[in-house]
C-alpha cells in the first residue's frame, strides 16, 4: 500500500540492485542497475509496478476488460495483456502506426497472451486525436458485447499508475542506503512520464537522499512540458503530498533522443552491445539502450563526474531487440561473428 492506496500484488519485490563492476571500470564511475526487467510476469518490465495499482482500481469498478494504447510494439500493451490473462480478463491494445510485416517481438507476445491488437495507419492528424477516436470506437465495440471496460492511458502514466514508482522510490532508497550509496543519482528513461513522476514524488515526498535525472527517449516538446506539471499537480492534489514542484524542478536530459521515438541508432546499438558484452544484461533499443547511451555520453561530456555513483533503472523491454527494424541493423553488425560450416 502506498499513500493509502491498495494494489493487487503481481510481483516478487524488491527487485535486485546490482553493482556493475565491468561497466564501472569501463566508464570510470560507480555504476549500479535496478533490475526492474526482472519483475517476471509477461517477460517483465516497469509497467507491471503501475499495473498493480491500476488493476486494483479496475477490479473495484467491476471491469471485465482492459483496453490501452501505445506504439505498435508497446511494452505497456504487452504487460497489460499479461495482467489481463493472469486475472481472466479480456484485453485490447490500440496502436497508431504501420504493421511491421511480421508478427514478432511484443506483437507476437500480445497475441500469445490472448490480446486483440488494433493497428491503424497514421493518417497525419495529431496522434492524440487519432488515439482518442480509435480508443473510443474500440470501447464502444466491446461495451456493445457486454464487457465492462477499464481504459488505461498511454504507458499507464496517470495519477494511479505513478504509485508503482512511488513505491519503487521507497524500495530503492532502502536498498541504496544498505549498500552505502544513499546519495547516488538515479537515471531513468522518460517516455510517457509515469515512471519518472513516481520516482520524483517518492524521492522528494519521502525525503530520500537519492537524486533523479530523466533521459527523454522522444522529443520533449511543449505538450510534454505542460503534461509533466499537470501530472504532478494531479498527484499532489489527489494524495495530499507535502511537496511542491514546477517545470524547472524536473531534471530531464532532452538532447539524447537520437532522431525520435524507437528509431534505429548506431550509438544506442553500441550501448546495448557494451552492456551485453560486459555484464550479460540485455537492454532494449527504444528505452534502456537509449538511456545507457546517454549515460555514456554524459560521462564523456562531464555531466556525470568521474567516480560518481549512478543507479540506472532497467525498465525492461528486451522483446524490442526482436523488432524487425532494429533486428536487421544488429544483424548487419554481428553476422561476421557467425561461422557457418557446410
């Protein structure tokens, strides 16, 4: 229970906090990783922490079906499908974008777990308008079939979902203190804002000694600048938090987007390979690989000081390695290490 709110326990917590000896030596910092990729259900990932609280609210409202939205290969959609399957609920995932030409990665896992995936080609209108229309039509379709639908926004990032990462902030603070790194800087990818906001509120409202930096994985435009303040204000009001914050208080690095959301990037692939080759930990090309690539650059640029204590949040997403447009780029770079004997 966090801030007086109950949840449905889905995970084996706490997730590990590990020291990365080889990466630390490589970069000249003290590098740790919070293994929220090891949350288990549906191949794991950060969204499950949010879904523990979201599912409880859905159950309280008598829902028989979960509907959510995201990119075609959404990690959040996959984990919503996992939660629905585990709790005998129906699930539909609404996506705007192009079908990749194959049922692979998260799309394959969505269908294995029984979720319906509705993909609509981008028609050029603002994505918010397209999602609103498609989600609305999908909800009407299933309500007409007698389902009681609970809608989950993009990434589960609302004033309910953030509770999962508020709880993580409390958990991580205790772990870091026990390991003697209670003054470390925590770095996490920032997409739909919920993970970052939960950590921010948890660290500040609970007087943690940990600091927080986010790494934007898509352009952080005026809409997102407004949205992050709006989300904080909603959380503060709903739970009566003692803290206050404005736009200038949120430390988010915005210069490591690498062209846009989920686009192939040589620097990100190199970061993924470095982590895999040095620590046998698999990152994904959309979120965690981009976050780690940013950490590497921030060390080179002096934004992270030599010897500084860094905790990276591993938010999961490894199925993203198998998405077609990333997989083909990795294959070009790695195929020379494969020997095929006749």
